[in-house]
């Protein structure tokens, strides 16, 4: 759980970008 949070916080921007891209693509 801690590791996931760590990666999530570090790649939060990348993750959000991916979601945004998916939403736009959809």
C-alpha cells in the first residue's frame, strides 16, 4: 500500500495525463 502511494504520488502527473488523454480519446 505504501509503495503504491509512493509511485502514485511520483507519477501522479503522468497518471492524470493518461486519464485525460483517455477521456479526450473517448
